[in-house]
């Protein structure tokens, strides 16, 4: 970052965006793991 201090409005927007990205990534990863587990169950039959 080029500046150290951001005003509270900007920093809260950045935090909200980071939280949304983190949440989307978490959902995607958990969905992907669930899909892999189903594939493993099918292949184990």
C-alpha cells in the first residue's frame, strides 16, 4: 500500500470486500472438497 492511514469508510469497505472474497473462497473450497469426496466414493465401489 502506498499510504499508511486510510479513513474509516475506505478501510471498512476494504474489510467488507476482503471478507466477501474470503467467504466465497471458503464456499468454493468446501464445495470442491465435497465433490471430490463423492468422486472418491463412486470410484471406490
